[in-house]
C-alpha cells in the first residue's frame, strides 16, 4: 500500500523489561519522511525507553520489527542508528559548555572513529552552511556557556544536521524556553520538516504539540494508546488520553472582591527590574500573574521575599508594613515562596524527603536540650506527606528519586509547614506531568479555601486562566492590565497578551 | 533477619562494613604477631589516636559543607604557641594550673579567631575554601616561624605530662578528650540546627538559602568550630611532645583527609557521619602500629594506608553494584 520509503521509521511490537518492570509492552511508532510527529505521555510512561531503543542504547525484546528508511534492521546499535541518520537531542542537550559554537557543532567530525586531524576551518564552513539552512545566525566563536538556552538548542540541532540526520528526536526541547523562543524553535522545526527531515517531538506542553505535529502517538504505562491526527484533537482530549482520566478544565474564578487584603503592594519599584507595581491579594484569593521570563515577574517575587530590596514603594502584609531583608524575614512574617527552579533552588535534591520537608521549620522541631527531636520531625513529615498525598517509598529516600509532580508536593509541604499567610507560586508546574498538574492545582484550590492568599506566577496563559480568581498581566517590568477569567476566554486572553 | 535489618538501619551499613574491615585488620595482625593483642599496643594506639582524631574532626565538617580546611595543622600549632607563650610568661616549668587554664583559653581564642576569619571570607566574599584555607595555612606558618625563629618552645610544667601521657581510671587522658569531642561532634551533626544546615549547605547552598537557612552564619560557624577543635589538638600536641613547634604534625594534614574519605564522607559534601570516620581512624592507627610490630618499614605503613583507601573504594563500588 505504502512505498517503503514513505516512512523514516517503522517500529512494531517493541517491548522492553527492566528487571521486574515492564517499561514497554508491544508499542509501535511510525514516522513518515518529513513529518513532525509527537510522542506524548506522562513521565515514566516509556517515552525515554522508546527513544533509547531507537538510538540503539537498549536492545528491544525479541519479536520487535524495526525498519529505518525502508530497510529492515536486525541487530540495532548506536553506530547503526547514527549511520542511518537518526539523531537525538536530549533535554540536557549534551553539549560542551566551554567549547565554541563551531567546535560543538563539528564535534562528531573532530573526534570520529577514524584518526584524523580536526580541520576547524572546514568545520566552520559547514557549520555556517547548516546555520544558513536553519535560517539563523549565531557567532561561531562564542563560547557555548555564554549563550541563552534557546540558542544552545539551535546549536544542538545544527550538530545533528551536520552529520546528515534525517530523523531527529527532540526530548522536551521547549521545557526551559520562553514563549517567543519557543515560537522561534517551532519555526525551525517547520523549516526542517519542509526540507524532508522527520522530527519526533516530545513535550509536556499540549498546546505546542497540537500546534506543531501532524500526528501524535500516545503512550501510557508502557502501552500504546493510539496514533491520532492532531487536526481534530483538543488539549483536554489529549490530556485524557495521556492520563487515562478526564481532566476537568473549567474556570474556577470566584468573586473575592470583598475578601480582606492579605498582601497590599503600592508603587513597588526596583530599577531595571520592575516599576510602580501596585496590587492586592485577598484572604483565600488566587491572583495569577502572567508574564514571560524577563517581564520582571520573578524579580517582583524576589523583592516580596527579601532576596532583593525595592527602591521605592511599600509592601503591607495583614495591614502591617514589612520590608524583609532576607528570606528568613519573609518566612517569619508568613510569606512562602515556591521557586520556579525546583531542581537547584526549590529542593536540595540529594538529601532526603524528610529533611527537605522540615528544612524551613527546624526551630519547631527542637525538644530536649534544644536538640532536634526525631519524633517531632517524623510526625511533621508523616503528617504533611499524608495531607498532600505524596507518593513515596520511605521519607529517607533522596528527593531526586521522586517524579516532578511528587517533588513539587514536597516543596509545597515544606512551605505549608511554615504556616504561611501568603504563598507565592512561581511557575509551579514546570516539568510536572499533565495529570500531576491537576493534582497540584487541586491542592492550591484547597489552600485558598483555607484562607491562604496565593500569588500564582506563570508564563502559561491557560494555567493562570483556569486556576486564578483574577489575572494580572506583567510585561516590561509593569503590570499592564487586569483580567477576570469569567469575563474572557483563553483565546481572547492569549490574543491580548501575545499581541 | 528483621533484627539484623534493624541494626543495620540504626547504625548504618557504612559502620558495619568498616567495622568488619577493622575486625579483619585486628585478626590479621593478631595472627601475624602475638604483640598486637597486648595491653601495651592498645595503650600506644590509645595515646597516638587522639591528636590525629581531633584534627580529623576539624577537617570533617568543612568537607561536609562542600569545602576543606587546609590550615588545620598550623591552626593547631599557632594555638599551641599561644598557650606556650602564656605558660612561659607565668614561669615556664613553674607555671601554676591557673596559668594553664589561661593558656588553654588563649589557645582556643586564637584557634577560633583564625577559623572565624576563614569562615567570614568563605561565607561573605564567596571565596573558595581551598584558596582561603591555603592562604591561612601559609600565613599561620610564616607567622609561627617568625615568632619562634623556627625553633621549639619547651619546658612545660609537670601537669602537662599528665595531660599528654597520664590515665584516668585506666583510660588515657588524651583518649578521654577525644571521645568527648567525638560525642559533641556526633550530637552537633546529627541533632542540632547547625548540623542540619551543614548537610544542606554541603549539597546545595543556594537551595539552603532559599529555604531560609542561615547559610553564611553557618559557614562562619563551621570554620570557627574547626579552629576551636584544632586548638584542642594543639594543646594536646604540646602536652604529648612537651614542646611547641610550628612544624609539628605537618604530615598529618593529608592523613586527616584520608580518614574522612575512608569514613565514607562524600568528597563533594553533604554526606558523612562521625562514627564511621572514627572507625576509619582506628583502622589507620591499627594498620600502622601492626606493621610497626611485625617490623615493617615506617614508610611502608603510609603506602598501605593509600592502598587501603583504594581497596575500600573498590569494595564500595562492588557493594553498590550488588545492591542494584
């Protein structure tokens, strides 16, 4: 029916066991030449295992049928994968931060299997050609670690292209990009696709998936859910397919105008960061702040928690003027801050779940002789793990062993233990699964109902739209306007904000 | 079975594996020479261990916090020098016990201050502990040699002899001092806010700061306490050698690092406990005195120490593989 060369990749009946875990069970993946195909599924569903099989890192179980560009493959290896034009751009990019852009792009040429001298001149020339093909211009001599993440991503793509990749897997390429950077990347992906390069795109962001891909393969718990054209697919339907349960997304906004103000900010200004910021957050109210990276949103949060000092304006908490000089001052008056960077600022990843949960409330654990009481500690930890339904083995395990969603629950537990009056959530769902996001926001809603004032900072319009009572739009260091989710739609809001 | 698991969880598998290594060393030397399992050998180990042990405790906490203190030996000696100066001022060999207490306080103040200075630079200027403590090490050595003209100060009162070589109800006094320090360090690391902060800072200082821990104050405290315990080691060294010299114990610097790593400290900080480090120290001391008893060359024991660390690393690798 199809000519063999219509497919860049055909995999059928792929299964993989690791010890007692069935990571993949009879999964298929077919990618057409020049197609943008999306691989969707929650963390731990088997996406990464599948990519590792495609690239020859793990051999599949007996019975798998794989053919690459029409040629059936019997024994698969990383060398063969690369030789047949398959490349993977991992989330961490696997680039060399201290080498130049040209050296990074030409790396595979410079240290190939055959011993030959690196010819930087020809590499520069070829790197330049690839850049032109991608329609981008980067300084070839710039050191990689001086570039923003978005440009490093381009370098990683160029590196794949210079070795004639015709099928590129991209693992969550937009996870740490801003909206405009994401748009630029999606344009590059479209260019590649028009040039006949097939792209398999792995992403948590459903809007993006539906925007860029022609078809989407959904995997859940190691099993194939199905392959769907994206034409008639909606975000909520895709979310349901990935999680296996229906995700309600309805506007949760309430009229909180009569709630007494917990946080009252007037005219807050810090040069080059934000200017004349005034807003209130009421008791039990969820106020969304939509702003991209660089809009001043995180800088504003930092000023509220004492990490930086504003130059003008006042902050009042429960009618008392405050000027926190450190995060300790902020905690003392009842402000908690969930950082956007869970990996390096939110949690001490290597240390245990228990220690992370109590780190901000040590003084409450002291018992006999002012020493930390083991029983007070374990009571507090067990209590919060139960209240937030964190799924763990034991609380002695390192926090890094948990999934993104469960880690974020530990972060919430840690801050809720400080009994905050104001909870600032800075991009709380970065790297959190679709299903787990719903769980996080359910908790946020409950906290609001208990009377905690919540400031929800996000660069995803839909997230703020569905979970806030009011929305502030921040750009260029200023609050541009205020929206009520009930009186608008996601589409209208997106249009106004990205206009 | 569950009883064994309970024991393993409460004292930690690290302690058990080091303890079995200690048993192997003791049994091995006991077979090799009848002199090993004797009171006099245990006595000599008990007198030699404390100085190295105190210096190791001084090295341990900076490593746990992700740093290092290269200045421990000279901090100890400059503190010893402070005490010697006080003793000399009050009549040298005739100095009263009161002069000793004054001298000990002077030593602890000097040790604590040199630690505090390092801690403040590390905490508030953000300089790397290796550089800061290297600078402090060179400064203290130069200062000490300038003050002593490179010579010894000796002629201490007779009670210093008791401190360095005496016993209390059969237990060597230096060992009592060391055990007290071990107990305090263990409680400090496992049960206090300061200790908790040390581990968090050692793993990720930024996340610790964002969690509201006093990261800078803790860093300053870590090096101050390291200096204080160096001072205690310095007093003990003065008592054991009956003299103070800037170069005393120079060779011990890297041995303390060795003991820390042998005791399972993570070289990148954040993980490690006092008890395994103490067992590691005992192993090192048994190795060197055992080799000495069977007539091996002094230099050989250093070589064996190095090999032993490599062996332990290999063993840890194997056990972690087996666990997977």
